[in-house]
DNA sequence: TACCTCCCCGCAACACTGTTGCATTTACCC
DNA sequence: GGGTAAATGCAACAGTGTTGCGGGGAGGTA
C-alpha cells in the first residue's frame, strides 16, 4: 500500500507534504528522527509542519514511535505484514552511528507491575554497537596496528 | 550508607553540592528529573553544576538513569541491598503525574538481537496510569456524577 | 462559477533540556 | 598556611518540540 492509499483509507487529506513524509518513512524501514526525515525531504520543508505531520501519523496509528538514547523521538512505518505492528516490538539503537532498528522478530515481554496500575504500553530499547560499526572499528584497528 | 560515605568510597571529592544532590536522590527512591532534583535543593543551585554532578554520579555507578516518556533523563539511587542495581530493572512511568518508579522486583528480560551485534545495555519503560492517579480520577468522576 | 468554510501550511516566537568554554573559587595534600 | 588540581558559576549556545496566528488552498454547496 502506498502513501496515498494509506492516507485515503484513514480519511486524512493526502496533501503533498503528508505524502512525501509518509513515503520517506515507508521507504526507510527503521525509525527515523525528525532530522533524518527532513534530510530526505526536498529542502524548504517547514519544521513545524513536519513535527505536526509525524504526530498526526502516529496518532492515526499509521506509524509507531520510539525514544532513542538521546531522548528524541523516532518514527517508523512498517506495512501491515508484520503482526503486532505498529510498535509492539523492542528496538536496537547503535551508540556509534545512532541508527535504530526494529527487532520485529520478538514481541515485548510481559512485566509485572504494581496491582491497581493501568498499563497502556511499553517501550524497550537495547543499545550497543551494530554490526556495521563493529566491522568498521575492527578494520580501523587492523589498519592502525600494521 | 550516607552521601558522604558513598562519595568517599569512590574517591570523589565530597563537596557540598554533590552531597546535597546525592542526598536528594538517596531520600527519594524513584527516578527524578534534573528539574525535580533542583526543586528539592536550596534555591540558587547552578543548573550546569547539577547536570554535571548527575552525570558524574551516573558515570561512577552511584546512580542509574532512565529516559522518561518525554525524553528527559531521570536519575535514581538505590542502596546496594538491591541485586542488579543500579539500573538492571524496568521502570514504570505515569502518564498523568509524570512520576516514575523502579520495578525492582523483575530483571530486564533477554531479547535476541542480530548476530554480530554488541549489546551494552537495555532500557525498558512501561507507561500508563499509576494507582494514585487512578484513584483520584475515580473520585473526581464519582463526585461529578452525584 | 462563485462563494464559503474548514483545514493545512509556514512563520515567528517560545520553553525546556542539555552542553561547552572560561574565569573564579574551593577542597585537599603537603 | 600555601599550592595545585578540580569543582563551581556564569554566559552563551545547540537542538527538540510546542503554540499562536494569519494566509491560502481544497472541497463542498448553491
């Protein structure tokens, strides 16, 4: 399903700004910060419109969002082929390149809370160094020690 | 163990600012934001010093920190009676009052990541409405319907 | 087609968290 | 008590995210 169809199905006006923002998220399958989305949009896109659109897409359930280790929101769209989407999975954040990935394979585990508490959702971020950055680091070390 | 002893044991200069900040965290057992810590300190405490001190306490392993649902760091000190402290447990964040609690009872669950990835840590936040806020809400509704 | 209304967009301004550089002051060791 | 390295306070900055407001465009109605 493309951006236009998704917006149409939710009865949201498919304006150029919304279409292009959603297209960016549909293309990149990992959670992007507002800054990363902006970098993939034609220059001149208003900052506030981008924020508002991301929030709209989130509230409509079209994308999910997760906080990275810097405290900024990242937004991600998966098509409906993934059960439990949007959002019901842990995420991995690379400390080196800052990239984040959805760990689609596993669902968020159950955690017991104090009785009488109303649970609305949960977030889980695993952080460390991704494979690409580990490889780069190893290569650098190798070159340096020659 | 009091603040002075903790700092002494880690060979950190026990300045008044550090002692009072650590005392606040030792007293309140739930993760506090810089703003909440500042509110519990005598007025006039410098913002930057507070940030630097919180970061120092975290890096020294005296406190742990966790991101709340607004993307701000919260710092928390537990004494060493808790196994896996500091930090190896999920947290609960109340959407209404903003308060956060440590779910000391359970450890962070294992999650499988892509092979070749280096995992350094993980964060888990369960969000919803805490018991106190639920009670208040119920009372309000009750009063309104009379 | 003309009009009208609602919603989207862009701009300006703001609040807040967190960081950096630098000069001054302080705690600790001798 | 003096010297030194570290801690503090101040000013300034960067970045994220929000709010208010006016203009303009899309879509519906007559």
